[in-house]
């Protein structure tokens, strides 16, 4: 079985560049092929592998394709796929040292390496999560239980005399708002702060809103800064936000789920100055460490504070032993059962090394900047946001329409922009159906943007050039070409 599976993996990695990024298939076809009755008798495993090769694989979106630019999806690697296989074979439940001694030590070692990458406090505590959303939830929960003036753990939100407030920029990830709702604070407890022209949090507006809430009888307790937003890749001025958090005694959380590991790239390292002052940090090794999902990470600068939020005494989890054997991950996370996520992180860093990973990340950043350069030189594309890391936001603007924008009054400009929004929505859909390249979308200053993220070691500068040519080809070969003459 192993030989057959590994042959499938090898064939997939060898052919991934030649596959359509996205299958052009209807949901009904998928349902017809997969919606079977409950198997009563088993079948030969070779047939299952055939189904994977002949149907599941071609009917999948290939996140590892060098021109898959949608969202922030890592391509994975052969080595880390094998690491996941080995971890599943071992089937360790990494709840505590006594449950999984070797797995626990490897997780603590790799967390130590991540702290070194970020220049974070060496005494901080961290662990791997399912992803950035769970890491953000864990950080926000620790913040709430640390800063709340009541015993929320025992008495719940009803014990609060004042309504609590969280602050993040308009570009912040929805998982923060979602966490606030799940924690009983309500999504409306998260206040959105304006951003500047580089889509960074406006520190003056942050201070103003904190002061307003203090005067209005609210209890500010946490500010969230971004180290790489998902829409534009913007990095907030972390050191400045840290100063505000310290001034008002707020928990300082940094959402570095997308961008954090860009600290390995020499050109981007300065963007993370100030992250050492964060009380908690969320990261996603399964993004810019090129790992298979799932593998998020949360770091707490003060482990004791986080432990106070999560620890719970139960006789069936009580550990009798020395200090090392008493360590338990359940004291720092909502989860109890946890898979051996650290093995793929450990194997990747040990095999490739931090320097080569930094070079790969640098190449991804260069690809995004190359697109911006090509767009700026073109007469049919327009950048809608600056490139900070490896995310780019732009739109297609036919040359004739560009001239119309230059001549139109404010009402005319708004109407043309609405037409361009419609055009670019159509381009995105047709491009995805085409299968050669894949983009997602973002809303930039009210305008529909074609959005891409380069987070694949296979992607080259030539792939960026192919992307723009794919867009031009899609426009000419579909009904969208009518916009050229409008």
C-alpha cells in the first residue's frame, strides 16, 4: 500500500505544473460520482487508489500549482507529506509530556526555533494549533481572562460591570470578530480602526477610539495588530501599536498568521520590529513554511497568564511526576486531543534550513513586486494597493476606458468604476474556469480588485508574466471582450 501511495504522490508532484489549477466541473457531477450508499462489504485498496488518481485528484483545486494565487494557501512539500504520514502512523495524542514524550519535546524544540525566527522572548510558551483562526481565538481568550476585572472563568460575562472592547484595523481578519462573539463579548465589541494609505492601522484613530470608550464607560482590554493582512499584505507599525497598548494597559496581540515567517527574508525582516513586545502572536507554519495543513501556532509571552485562562483540574488529567512530566499543552489551549503537527515543522526546518527558507520567501516577495512593476509599465492594468509582502491587488482597465477615466467628471468616474468592477468580477470567474492561473478578489477602497498571493516555492517570475497574459487571453476569448470597445 505504501509503495502504491508514494507512487501516486510522486506522479502528482511531477505533473502539478501541467494540471489545470481548478477543475471545470459542476457540483452535480461531483455528487453523482461520490454520493454512494454505505459500503457493506469492503473492496480492494488498489481500486481506492485508482479512484483517487482518476477522479479525486483531477477534480481538485491544486493549491501547489505555481500559478495558484488565490487566498493564502501553502503548496506543501514531498518531505512534509511524508512527515504527516509518519505522524499518523505513530498516532501520538500530544496532550502532555506523559502522553507523548518525544512528540512533546519536538514541539517544544520547534516552538523555540520559531521564537528565534521572530526574536521573541526565549521564555515564552507556545504550541501548534489547527490554524490561524484557532491561534487568534486562543490569544484573544488569554487577553480577556487576563484583563477582565471579574472572574470570567467561573462566573461568565454576566460578572462584567463594563462592556469590554477590542481594537483592530479595518483590514483585520474576521477570526478576531468571530472569536469575540464566541467568547460572549459580542461581535460589536470589536472596534474597527481606520487605515492609512498603506492600509496600516491609523495609530491616532486608535488612540481616539480608546479615549472615547474610556469616557463612554467601556473597558478597553486588547488591541490587535497585523503583520501581513490577508487583503493587501500590509504590516502595521508594530512598535507604535505596542506603545499604545502599554500606555493604556491593553493586551497586545499580533496576527502574523500570513506574514510572520517573512521575518526570515532579509528585505522584510524590518517589518517585524516591535513584535517582541506582543503579549501573544498567531502564526501559520502551514503558510510560509510551505507545510501541508493543518498547522497554526500561538505564542504567549507570559506562559503563566495564559495558563491561568486555560488550566483546569481534573483527576483523570492529574500528573504525578517531576516538572518536565507535569507539562501539559491543555493548559494553554482550548484543545485536549492534538495530533503530532510538530513533526513536519521539525523535518522542514532540519532538512531545508532557515537560510534557504528565507531565500524562498524572498523569491515569493520578488514575484509580487515583479507583477507590480509589469502592471505599472502596462497600459491595460492598474495597481490598487502597494505591495508590502507577497500579496498584490490590481485590476484590468482597457486602454480606451483608461482614457475615459482621465476625461470624466466625478459622476462619470464613479459610473466607469462600477463598470470596471463588473468587468473584473467576470475576469476572475473566467480565469478560474480557464485553469491556467487562479486569482481571488479583494475590495480596495470600494473597488473590486483581482487579488493574488505568491506563497509557493515553485512560482517563478515567468509565472507572473503568464498570469497577465492569461488575463488578456481570457478577455479576448470570452464575452468580456465587449468591454474593450465600450
